[in-house]
C-alpha cells in the first residue's frame, strides 16, 4: 500500500473518530446534563426574583459553593460506588467517626508540635479503613451492600460516640499545630475558599478516574454487567473493595473540611449525608442499578440542592419546607429521566 | 374423526435476526398425548410460548375448539384452558403450597381469602395426583424439585384445564415418579384433557404418547405420526434431516502434524454435576462437545475456565497448572471464553464496541492506569474491520449490533489478547444462517493460527461439521470420544438421547 492511501485512510479514520466522539459527547454528558443546567438556571432565576441582590451576588455564590463542597466530595465517591452497582449508606457515620478520631488523636494524644498533616492522615486512614471493612464484607462476605453499609452506619456512629463520649470536641490548641490546620483549610486562594478548591479538585480527579483510567472502565463494567466483567477476567471482588475504600477516603476528606469549618469534631457530624449524597447522584442521572453515570451530573445535582437550600434560607423558610421540596424534586427528576430514557431507546 | 381441540397452522415467529418459527403446523385432539420432538433450537420452546400467550405469532392462525382465536396474553391462554408446566418451575418459593396453587385466582369471598376451603381443595387435588403426603401448608421452596412439579400440576388442575403442556417434565424425576406422572397423565386424558408432551427420551414417548409432531429449524417436518407405527430410525432421520446447508470450512489435511498439547484437563469434577472429565486439546485443533442442554456441557467448560470452582481434578495450560475457580488466572494463562448467554454473560450491551473488545486487555493500553483511548479505538477498528463487523464504527453501543456481529465482538476481545485456548459455548446461538458460515470460517482460521479451540453446541451438525475431534456428554459424563469424521449425526443423537450407539 502506498503511503498516500495510508494517509488518506488515517485521515478518514480521524474524521470519523472526531464525528463519533462529538456525537458521543452530545448524547452522553452534555445531552443528559443540559437538562440539569437548565434546571439549575431556573432555580437561580427563582432565587434572583425572590431574594434579589441577596441571592445574586458573588458572596452568595461562594456561600452556595461552600455549602456544596463537603457533601459534594462525598457525592463524588458515591457516584463511583453506585456506578459500580453498589450503595453506601454509611457515609455520614464515617464522616462523624473520622472527625472525632482525628480531633481526639490530634488534640489529646499526640506529642507537642506534631505537624497538622497527622490529622489529615488519621482522617483519611479512618475513612479508608471503614471503606475497607465495607468492601470486604460485601465482596468476600457476600453481604448485600445495603445491609453491610447499614451495619457500618450504626456501628461507626456508635464508635464515634464512644470515642467522643458524646461530647463535641473543640479544636483547641493541644499537641498538634491546630492553627496551621485551620489556616490551611479555611484560607482563600484567588478569593475562593480552599474548601471549594478541594471540591473542584476531587471532582476533576473523579472525572479523570472515571473516564480516562482502567479503574473507571472496570467500575462501569462491574456495575453494568457483573457476570460479563467476571468472565472477561476482571477481578470483580477486589474492584468492589477498591470502590468502598475510595468512598471512605472521600468521607475522610469531607470530615477534615467539616472539622476545619466548625472547629469541632462530633459524633453528630455528617448526619443524613447518605441521603443527600444519594439524592444528588440520582438527580445527576446515575442509574441506581449501576453501569451508567457521570461526575458532571453529580456535581450539578449537588449544586441544585445547595442552591435550593440557600434560596430557602434567604427567604426565611423553614428546614421542614425545604425537605418537603427536596423530596418533590427527587421524584420529578427521576420521572423526567425515565421519560427521556424511554424516548431515547425507542428512537 | 373428531374435530381437533387445537389447530395451529403456518405459525411464524421472528426475533431480531432469527426466524425462530418458520411455518409450524400442529393439531391436538382432546384426550390424546401429543409428543413434540426436535433438537435443541428446533423451536419447541418458542412454540410453547406462543401457545401460552407469551409470544404473539407474526403469521399463522390458531384455531381453538373450532374458532379462530388469539392468545394475546398469558391470562387469555389460561382463560381458554391452557396450562403449562415449564422446565424451569415458576413457583414462588416463599409461599406455601396452597398459596402457590391459587396464585392469581385466590379462593376468596368479599376480598377475604377462604383459607380453610382453599386448603381442602388443594388436598383433594394432591390426592388426585397421588401425592396426598404433601401438606397444603408446606413452604414450596422446601420441597424437592419433583414435589414442586406436582404442585405445578395441581395449579394447572385447579383451573378448568383443557390443554396441558409439559416441557421435559421427566428431567427432574426418578423412575418411580415418572411412572406416577404417567398415571396422572392417563387419568387426565381419560377426562378428555389434551396433553402436549415434550421430551428427549424416546422410550418415554413410546410409553405415553399417542401421536408425534417433529420440528426442525422452526418448521414442522412431520405431524400426527402414530407413535406405534413409527420406527425410531425414522424419527431420528426426521430430526436430523438437513433442511439448511451450512458451509463448514475444510479441515486441514489429516497428516499435517498437530501442535503440542495446549490445554490439558485431568479428572475434572464439579460435585453433583459432572465428574471424571479428561480432555486434551492441541494447538490448532478444534474439539467439539456435543450433548443435550442440561447434560453438563456448559458446566464443564465453565469449570475449565475457572468460572466455577472444580471439586476435583486439574486444568493445565501450556504446562502451567491453574488454580481452581480463578478466571483471572485462566485469562492470564491465555484462555478465553465466549459464554453461552452472550448478552447476560459476555457483553456490556450499552457500552461502545471498542470498550467491549479491550475490556480483557486494558493493561496493554494503559500507562500508570491511564488509558490511551485513541490507541484502543485504532486497534479495535483494525480488528473489527478484519472481522467484517457491520455496521462499522467502534464507538457505537454493542446493543445495536445483530447477534452474529455481537459474537464477533466477543471473539475480537480474545483475538486482542492473542489467546492460546478459546472456549466457545454455543457460538452460533441467535446468529442468523448467513452469518453462521462466517463465524465457522473465523473459528477455523483461529485454529490455523495455532489456537486450541473447544466448541460446545447443541447442534450436532455444527459439532460434526466444525470440529476435528468430538466428545459426547451425557448426564455429566463423557460417553464417547472420536474423530469427527468417524461418527455420523444419527449415532451422536442416539448417544446423547439414549447413551448408546445403535447396533
């Protein structure tokens, strides 16, 4: 074959690939997420009308993002677990346990002038450890994820209560350089809180992990068709363990953000996080049955919820009204997705 | 002659890419046992599903009791008086016997269930079936498969059944239970109930049947044969008689030296399913495993592959002994499996073609865990072009491809890995006739490249036409091994059905 014809073929291939990937992008992330963007815009318009300038200001935008950051990090982890065909009900409890463990260890048990990075290490290790236990029980103990993580929900919070003696632990100067910790997690970078940057970083890392790595590909395979993944030679049990460790680490990060923000560690931290995270993931278009989902969708889902909360607060509406509305949004979003999905498959 | 209770004529049922029924005629009279005979894939199951209202025929008419009728839903079929006992029993395991029998038509008054009355009726039904020892309050899941079948029968009798369809009922029964079943069938036919009886066991058909209809490739090849006047040889000829010519690629010359043994299986067993399986496959050789569904063929190859954990025996690839029950190790050693249930076991249907192809060789495209998607797509494109997968385009979802092209994607996955041993379980199931020859050609060319191939198929013709060496599996044991050219279709059929070669 001449070089020319080879080049022509290559060009045709490239063009085809471009067209295909453009189509793929349209029909997947953007297509499915465009609806979410529109929903978010409508909510913002409602916010601007009802709360005026108090809503539409840079400061308030940052407030919304700050509100979104902690639960957002957990939701990214949840996206992986759900795409992988599982569910994790224990995220809130793991956040509580991590927060209590790292405040106890760092403020009371460590030597003078220990670097605050020790707190980070402890929180992440506790999160990963809980995730490891979840993953092992599910993958090798053959306990369904719902039950295994329900058990972790109960026991992790229980352990957090025992460690903290049900008292809120204030982050006071003790062994560790607490000031450095607080400074790091509450400082601004380019006018934006470090916590928001952290959320953005976790979301970006999650996107790359899901879409560009073997780990992401395996996650989709395991959640999409467990048996096919197993017969294709994927170690599905080990991968399941990794998924729960991953969400555990996300909980550890969220715990650090909470500890810095509230300057406390408490066994009540992260209450109902599991519901908020699952709701955000589902709103974001991830299938609860696994195999399909996007990080962008989850981020939008989190933003929709935190913007709503913000609007309710600005309008002095009660928390109860907020919850009621959240429930309605979840149902509406899922109904809409099903309608869209059935139209897609019929055409 | 009396008017038939059921008359089906010219029934056609098409599924995407496959014509499952292609003109079936069947007439069943009240009070007779009508046997349905045919090889796997002949269309028996589809026909039953049409009769019980699960599938709608695309063409043809069903006449019921002299009137043209449509069996548009299962409820409609039940209303007509059709009851089906499936091979896979369809009982609710957590409910008790009475609840199962009256499932869907509970005995009730004003919305309150009349439990005492229901139990009394069930007790009568069970007594009629000769199993009064089954308590109406037993949980069905605790009963043996044979007893569960009795419960299914009781369910059928609890309605006004006029046609009872039994799909391989004897598969779960021992001899005494089969005798009891036959007694019940004779009782029913005396009351004027028509029975459609499906079985692979010719001796049973001889004992209980009145007339026989033979299906082959979705067509009725003979109908209304009197059991008493039709010799076995004639039946086997009807079942195997070729109606479609497949083109099989030529085998290599006999004297061409075979390669080394690549796959060696010694005394492999899976407790309760099969035992004592020995198998060795040379490079460049195609081994065929023939046998009925349920004989243990799929279980054998899945155990070789590590998808099931062997209870005894060894599997060796290129001299390396594999750990039991480890698919990963089997894949690493160079084994590949194209599973029987392509859609549920083989493919990620909603994912792109290239992702399905590279899923077993991701490491090759990854650096530090990051995938080179351009390279993935390039190599997948090359491969799909060489396999002539249509329509082209490696980013399209696998779901949009036909059965034959989906099978090519599964094969491409293992070609991508350069595997040493390829196991193909029912490689042409759901593949239309035109694409079959292509798949056969592909399998042969793989062998020519030195791959050791194991093919499992219910279609004897396929095993004999494609393989170099044939193993016949019956009831969990290999009962015969020979060169494919040394045995013919009728002999294999006799082996799989009766376990012996005719004199």
